[in-house]
C-alpha cells in the first residue's frame, strides 16, 4: 500500500500561522458565523481558517448561554476547523470541518455530535455535506477497521516511548500495514465517489480543495483535465493555485520531462549532484525508514542493483527522514543498501510559513507518496515513474540493458 506523505500532512495547516481576535483581516470580505451549542459546559470554541491575507489563524469565541459568534475576513470560500481543541485537531466527536463563505452563516451544534452540525448560509458547505452523505455507507463499513488500527497505533506509540525492542515495534507496524491493506477496497470506493463529485461539480471550491489530495493517485492527464474544466475564478483561487502548483511539480517528475538538478550531502558526508551522473542511467528511489512498503521492496531493489550496476546505472535513495537522520542511517545499515543516499531536504518551518524551499528534492519531482521511483536516461530525461509495482520497472530495465 502506498504511504501518502503530501505534505498532504494536514491540508488545513500548511499556511502561515497567525492570530485573530475577532478582527477582520486587512483585505477580503467579512464573514459572520453565529451559532448555538446544546449540552456544552465548555466556555470556549476555536475556529481555524485561512484569512484574507492567506494566513492560517485560530480564532476563539466564548460560549454565552449556549451561543457563540465568530467574525473575520476571507477572500473566498475557505475550509475551516471548529472545535474545543486549541491545536485545531479534527479528532473526536467535538470537532468538525466546515466551509466558510464571506456572508452571514448560522450553525447548530450538539455536544459529542459535531459531525452532524447543521449549517446554513454557505453554498460550499452544502456541497461538502452532499459529498459526505454520498460516502456515509462506506465510512460505516470502514469504522471497525479504523478502530482496530487506532488501537494498535496507540500501543505502538506507547511502546516507542518506552523504548521497546525494534522487533516488537516492527511487528506492530506490520499489523498496522495489514489493516491498511484491508481498508484499501473501501478507500477505492471513496475515491470513486469523490471523482464522481469532481466531474459533476468542476466549479466548486470543495472540488478544488479536495482534488489536491489526488495528485498522488490520479494520472497527470486526469489532473490536467479536471483543472482545465474549472472556470477561471476557481483556477485562480488559493486551492486552484495550489493544485496547479502541484500539477506543475508532477509534470516535472513525469516521463518526457528533463529531470531537475539537485545538490545534497550524501550519507557519508560527501557532496552529491544529480548532474554529475549525466551519461549514466539513474534510478531515484524516494523512500523513508518508517515506510513499511518501502522497506519491504528493498530486497528486490538490491537484486536490481546487483544485476545492473555494472551496466551503466546509478541508484540514489532520497529519504524522507530529515526529522530523524539517525533512523535513516540505521535503516540503510540494517537493510544493507549499497547505493548512494541523501535526505530530501524537508524544512517544516518553511512549509508552515508558506515559503519556497529550493532544496526540497521531493518538490522538484512532485513526490506525494512513498515509495516512488523515477528512472532517468543518460541525457537526463525522465523515462519512467513507478510506485509499488515492481513489474513495470523490471520490464523497462530489461528493455534497456537486455538482461
């Protein structure tokens, strides 16, 4: 099963953080969200959203005799998170995602049942509710698997904090991977319902918002088709702009494009530059120490390396372990990976601030899921892009090297 990394971390927080104390931003259009909550003894609610200046803000409102109100400014319909948690978590029964619009909206909430909130005044929210309603039966079938997965995940977190043996942690990761595999048919059903909504509603902000999560799984042609069928206002929205940026990145990492050069320091502390290998085939392996499918595929990758390394190909592992380099080094040593290795260059501070990061290798190739492998020819042109499937890569290497 592919591991999604998307910086698709959390779609709501990949924006610059800020503060909002019931004051509109300098630009944009004012919104007012008036609500009532039944059964709550909590004094404060928190609303997270992207304001008119493009900054992610967390506003707060006091609950007085069951009523609350948020006032702010946005430039377009925007996804938001409402709940009791200051951090903006969507976990639990007392949080919900909403679509705000620059108008007056009303909201009815029940304690421990925020998912069934009743909202009026937002066209985008109505569309989002229609989409969720179409998926309700699938979610119901997935619920037992989610509970099973979360129970194992909590044990894994506790075991890791207690410095449990690596063999025990690996066993739990294998179990979670097996549960994720059982989820896959239901996830496929959810995907089909989402795509049907996208096709029917090309000019919805809900479509633009959600399409960004399919950059990893849809073909480049399909993504371009969806984007081209949006009207100009949606294309120029913040969600449309971000989608287009990711399409451009994916195009840059797809067959037919010239591979973008990058420079990094390898695992031995030596400088490495992709362009230094011009004249040889290069296989870029995007992986991580924590990615179970990546680690499972390493024995086969080692077989390919042994078979073709003398034929004129170089392997370069690009790891998503910038936040834990020790785990990266241990994984390379444990799996005995003999090729060159670099870290991707992830900088979460720049992501949170909405800043560009020219050093991020994944961005240069539009990497959204792990594992992903990209094959580059002697002239620097990308000739193959592969995920977990081994056969297409094996076949292409056989065609090139004749063995």
